[in-house]
């Protein structure tokens, strides 16, 4: 008959199984703000936060001192300056877009065709153009060209002060091409600006509100979880999802997640990607720990 396992061996085996049964904490944490912007469903601040439909495009990044909500597309990453959850609209400020105080050459602005975003009420003004296209330029808005060209910063585009307005094109309503881009270079222009509001004085570009307005639409998944998400947010939680099935979870303060809301976590704790460690809750550990302890004691 083979000799029984040695006590040191059993102790090592007990420790290995005990460690294997201990749940580990994930570093994934969802937040309800990013910088000065309040984050609500369907948006999220990182993986597993918000809606899986929006998660590939929206994220919160930090440069060490400031958090910034970003929309990522195939052309660039665009800072988000505001969100209206009432009108399902957000405002972007493309970093290479011109304004009255800062003018610069611009790459194409673009959106992913598969994304849930569409251009909304934005007036695109193409600047420093070699030609004026009769198919996209609305000449009834030439006064906007004259206004933006009164800004001294036009010299940054290689233009003289008060350049001729035939080098400017008001593209309204603005549209994207088959690649999902505002093809600045294809229109033989050097840069662009986008205006979401002309303010009280449409001819004063120093008071215009610059940015690109986007509408966003909810998918079937988001419509399905609307009631759950409202309950989650009302209980102080943040709405998210759990890969790979992308089922709804409510992320609660204190490091636990539930498929219901934060007031009912005692009845349904899922521990999907907790933000802080928890006591041992593995059924494996609960079953085998006393058994192994009994074996070791019987051999002492």
C-alpha cells in the first residue's frame, strides 16, 4: 500500500486550492463624470461601462490633470464638450478645426459609417479653397464667409487679410461622403470650421459657437435595458454590460455589480468585474476548504 501523502505536501495543496478559489479584483471602474461632463447611459467611461453599442467609440482619457471624454473614429479622436441627453445630441470640438481666434490647415473630419452617430445641425464653412463648388456651396450664406474672413487669423492659412469670399464655401446642410468623411482636401480647401450657433449677431464670428453637432440613436439593446438602467441610475449605480454576452449590469459604489439595481444587490450579486476585493465567495473554496483542513488535522 502506498504511504499517505506527507503533511507538507497536503499543506501546499491546500494553499494552492485556497488561492485558486479567491476572487481577484479587476481594475475596471465606471464613473458618472468625465471632466465636467455628466456621464449617463448609453455612454460610459471605459470598457464594460455604458452601452456595448457606444463603447467602441466613446471613452474617458486622462492626461494626468484633466479627464476628457473622447469620440474615436477612423479619422481621429475628437474631444466632446457637451452632451444633451434630452435631445440625444453631443458637441465635438475637432482639434484641427479653425475658429476666429485659431486657424489652421485641417485633415478630413470623419465618422465611422457603422457608428450610431450622424451629423446634426452644423454649418460647415470650408476655408482657403482653390475653387468654389457649385454643387455643395450655398451662396446665400456668403455673408458667413465675409464674416469669418474678417478674423485676422486668416493669415495663418496663407491668405491675405479680408481675402476674396470665392475662396470660401458654406457647405450647408453639411454631409459626409461614402467614406464617412468631410473631404476637405477633395474640395481643394485648406481647412474648415463648423458652427453650431451664430449667437445674437450672425456677422460677428467672435461670438459664434464652434463645434460639430452629432445626433445619436439607440439600438435594440439600449431600448431593451432602458427600464433597468433608469432603476440602476436612480439607486446610485452606473449602467454597464458584461462581456462576452453583453448582458446588462448595474455597477454600484463599493465595488459590486448586479443585474438589477444597487438597492437589491443582496439578492443578486454577480461579481463580474469588481473594483475592490471581496471576502471569499467561491463555491469551490466553500466546499473544499473544510474537507482539506479535516484531512490535514487527521494526519497530524
